[in-house]
């Protein structure tokens, strides 16, 4: 057997048959030093010298004055991230805060934001829901999360809150560290020890919002000497998991009336009660000027108690499925002589007797606002003619109201100065009469947008557009008139 040629082996060492180099030769190329771990671990080049921080020469008081000119979003999003000093100083400038973690309340809140004036603790008082699964999804609306159990009856579970002792400890920390607090939103505990601490430590508190309220939870409210604005959200058994008798009744309203005699604004959400509770509020709270009743569950006859509110200027009803089931005879209703504004938002106005009683009690109102209410037809709106002193009328989202119904009421008001009609689809431009056109010419303020066609016609006047469209633009109103900065469109026969 012939011996292999050693020269060929040495010449081809590190090469394949085709003359390519092998991996060792690729690592050790000729003319370059071998790879050294020390060279790979060489320190990076030093960073360039930074300019010195010029704000270090400023005192904290001077830098606070500079940061005070920043708007709120930039103060929290940008300035607080510059350095620890800026974060500490920007926290001293923060006046409003909504907390979502209760542990932050008890540990870091007094040090991070020491000078708060408005504090919202309600989102933090809601316990985190259980881990969602396919069998029990979680429904979230705002700060409230509810667990949906398809196998339960009802399937919608109650909202879970922190324990009462945990809430009381957090309120005690707030009372001790924020003596200048002016507005507080919190969840009422059954023992009410935390609210008593707030009443003693926050002497300047003027506005209070309480969620999950019961009659017993309202007892410490009387300890707030300077309270002027109060919002009460009653505990509802389906939402908060309380007992059936755990809401706010006449007992709670009486406790509230005797304790908070300096109230100026009061909002009752989901409260029960009747004539006695509203009458107690009217008799004791002599300075009450604004009353809001939302989603109430009151017994019949409470409308007559509004006559005891001798200084009431604004009455607002929101989300009420009913106004008053049994208002009683008209001669026993009385009237709010000082009332200036009646506002109805998202209410059911299908009960003629109740609506008639409401307008009798509020017959002295100078402003009437109706927004997104159901059941307001022409015959129901005709009852508004009882209010003879109306100067401002605002109708929005009244889909059953027609032009004839509006005209029959507004032409009977001699003091009307402002009219706003928005999103009322049954009110048509071609149905306007000369009397209504003359009334428009004498108004000081007019906003006439009953439907999209009226809005488009007003914007296309004089442009020559819309003459050929059969689907979107069937007609162009030929006549128009300018009334004190407003462009009005009428058919040719009624143009003033």
C-alpha cells in the first residue's frame, strides 16, 4: 500500500479538498492576533461630561415657584420624573388625587403628597375581584367590578369592599396627616370610627361624598361643623351586598338634617324615604340652595315636602324611573317660591298626575331643562305651561315632542328669552308658523338644532350645494334670517 504524501498533507492542513479554509484558520487569520478574553472585557469609553444641574443653585422655595407655573398633567407626568428632588417638590404642589391602592394610603400617601386638598378614596376601597375564569367573568364599569356567575340567581354578584377596620385605619391616617383637606370621597363603614376621626382632624372639610351609606353610617356626619356640600350614595343590596333594610331611609335623612344645618348643596342617590325625611331636610337646612335626587326609591307624597325648602334655587332629578307615585291633592302640594331652575335628566315622564304635581310645586321656576327624558309627548309637555315665569327653555333628546307641542307652550310665556332645541327629531322646520318665527326674532339666545337636516341646512345656506342630492339633501330652505348672531332657516312661505 503506497504511503501518503506528507507534503500534500502539510500543504493541505487546515484546508478542505476544494481549498477552503477550516474553522481553526478562520479563527486565527494571518496577520491578526488571537482572540483574547481580556480584550473582549475592555471597559467601555467614559461617558461625555454632563453639564452641571443649574437648578441645584435654587432653593426649594424658589424651585417650587417655578414648578407652580406648570399645568397639572406636565407636573405629574414629566416634572416628577426628573430627579428625586423634583418628585418631592412636585408632590408638594399636587392638590387633587384619586387613589386606587389602599396600601398607598396608609404608607406613602402622606409623604408623597403632603398638601392635598381634594382626595378621592372610593376607587381604593374596592377590593380586587377574584381571578376571572370562563365560568365567572368580571364586569367592570368605572371603578366598580362585579363578578358574573351564570349558575347563580341573580347571576350578577355584589361589589366587594375592604373590611371596615381596614377602611377606618386608612381614614385615621388621612385625618392625622391632612388637616387642610377640603373635599373627600370615601366609602362609609358600618362602625363609622374613621369618619369620626375625619371630622375631628379635618376641621376645614367643606365637601363630602359617601358611598354605601346606611342610616347608621350617617351618624358621624353631624360632627362636620363646616360641611356645605354633601353627596350620599345609598347602599343598594344588589350592588353592595347589604341587607334589604340597609339603605338610607327617613331615619338617616332626619339625622342628616339635624346635624348638617349649613348645607348648601345636597345630592341623594338611591335613597329611600318619604315626606318626613324631605320635610326634615327642608326645615333644618335653611341654607340649602341646590337639591339633586337621583334614582330615588321614595314613597309617594315626597313632592309636597319640597315646600319646606325655603331657600331652594335648583331642583335636579336624575335617572328617576318614577317621580311620585301618589303626590296627593293639588291644594296640599304647596310651592317652592324661591326656585329658579328645574332640571330633568334621564327621567321617566309618563305619569301625568306626577308631572302635573311637579310643575305645580315648581311653578316659579325661571329655567326649565329637559334632557334625554322618556315619555314626554305633546300633552305631557303642555303641563309645563303652569310655569309662567320661564326665561330659559332647553330641550335635548325629546324624541316624542313635535313642533306643535313646543309652540303651544313657548308662545304662552311672555318672559322667554332663551330657547335651545337639540336632537328632537319630530320637530321639523317646515311645520313652523309665523307666530313661532316672530318669537324667534325676539329672543336673546337661540340654539335650533332639532335634527341633522336642520343642522346641515344651516351650514349649507349660500354655498349652492345639495341641490341635486335625492337621498341626503331633498330640499334646500330658500329663506333665512339672522337673529342676533344666529342663522335661522325657514320655508319660503314663513320666512320673517
